[in-house]
C-alpha cells in the first residue's frame, strides 16, 4: 500500500537586515524595530503560498538576555 507523503514548506528569514533595518546598537524593543519596505508583504506572500515562516537571528543581544523572546 502506498502511503501519501506530505511535506511542509518552510522558509528561514534572518531578522536584522532582511525583515528590519539593522542597527549597530542592537534592536531591543518594538520601538527600535523598523521594517524594511516590502518585507511584510513578502512574508504575507510566503504565508499565502503555504510556507511556515521561521525568524532567526544571531544577534548577541539574545544570548545576553537583553531582550525577551516572544513568538509572533
């Protein structure tokens, strides 16, 4: 018997410089966050096309616990 395989489409997006404008002072709050033009629309289009969006970052501000990690 053949089993139908399902796959999920996933895209990983780096936060700083891809979704929001990068800053040498770290982005620690929503008030410092500035979306790059077109990034929200791109995320919307990916979502509408069945992609699961995973936001990643390698900013040391996370490891230093200077900002809370909040799932969207």
